[in-house]
C-alpha cells in the first residue's frame, strides 16, 4: 500500500521569505501523480500544484514550486515570497493506478510579519 | 470556472439517525469520490464511484455507508445510523483531466456533527 509521510507538523516563515515543506512517499508503482493541497481555516481543500511522476521537470505555479526526486521518493513544496494568505495546512497527496488520493498528515504553515 | 458543490455545509444530527450528504460534481467528470477528515487529522479516502458503481472502498466504508448517483448531476453519501465517531468533515471530489494531468477537485465539504 502507498504511504505518504510529512515529517514537519508545523513550520513558520516570515512574510516575503521562502519556506520548504517536506513530503516523502512509498510506492511500488512507476506511474503516479503527486499533489500539494492547501487547507485554510475554512477547511476547503485547494489544489496548489501537481506533478506527474514520469515528468522529470519540476512543476511550478507562480510562487509555488516542487522539488521532485523520484529515486528518493521525495516531493517537497517551496513557497517563495511568502504571503499572509499562505498560512494554512498543507497536505501532500499521492494517486496511482487505484485513483484514490492518499494523504499525508499535513504541515501547518504560519506566516509571520 | 466549474466547481464541485456540496450541501448542506453543516449538519447536526442525533446518534442513530440517517443523514444524506449531497454533492454536485463538475459536469464532464466521470469519477467521483468521498473523503472524510476528522478534526485535526488527515483526509481519509472512503469510496470511489465510476460508471454507476463503486470502484473502490476503504475499510471505513462499512455497511452503514452507501453512495448513489440518483440522476445525472447529484452524487450522494448516505450514513444509515450515525455514530458519534462519524462526526467529521466530508468532502466530495470529482476527477477530470486538466492540462493532460488527472486531478481531483474538492467541494467545500459538509461538516457533520453527531450528538
């Protein structure tokens, strides 16, 4: 079974600075997708960024980028120029042939002035 | 932009009562999912649905739970006899293809409280 591990329960970053959230996963599949979802206090699940395993190029969405290391089964999220609105829970998630999403336990990101 | 909608946003019920949570997936999506999130915990998969039948379900999804697509737009989750431990946020998601990559889009959730 696939597992997703987020080892940082909480992180803090100053406004305008850069922060990296870690995620590792375990799978025997060769083709899969990885995602980062943001969950603000409203508890809505908002897609931040996605990565397809066969693509070597790291995905980028504006201030959000990933460092995808397939051999190491690592998928970290970098947030540049952090803003107050980035404060939220961030969940790393995996989907493979089974199509369901498997989530990590989340990292709570605080953004300070 | 199309979005997944869910009703109600909040539901309070007595233990033992039946509840039906409703979802309207994105119109051209074919795969539908229910997840739940107990407060302070991670999001857990309950069930996936494709072509009018369950394609996969988790251990959580026992005989108390059922899903249905009664018409061309709604996707429902029924809990027959609620327990205190069913209190959670329930998310519906639908899956399509965006930019060549399959992605699940989540509704805003239904917060269920069982008393």
